[in-house]
């Protein structure tokens, strides 16, 4: 479940980052998408700790794709720091979202007791 913990931390960073980048150019255009994605990522990551909602991690996958697309197409290259933040965090979340919940466990066939 460690990938979900990292996703929660990155989601928390997304919630705090508009305050960190306050005063940078065009920051107003990035507040709502960044905070919205942060809330969705934290909620989905915490929900995926519940066994029945283990596939909630795919919400993080969708949110990371949204962040990357918004960060890339919202400004001229090189983008302002909030756009670069969305791109970087989106790529990191994309990497963690594809990892299964039980990454620290061996594969299911290996878990069976040998006879």
C-alpha cells in the first residue's frame, strides 16, 4: 500500500502548492485545477485502502492525466512555475497510479502454501 501513501502525500502537495506559488505569474489559472485534482487524488488514494474499493487508484490515474494535459496546454513553453508543477506531479502520480496496492507482496500464485 506504499504507493497509495505516496499518492496522498503528492495530493497534499497539490493542495498546498497554490499557496507556495502565490505571487508567480498566471497562478490564478492553476488554483482550481490543482486543488480539484489534489482533493480527488487524496480521496481516491485513501478510499483504495478499503479492499472493496481497491480500484479507486484509477481515479488517480485520470487526475494525473488531467494535470499533465492542463499543465502542458495552458501556457506557452516554458510554462510558469504552477504549470511546471502540474506537469511534474502529474508524471509522478502517473507512475504511482499504475502500481497495484499489494506491491510489497509476492504474486498470488506464489502465496499459496506448498504441499
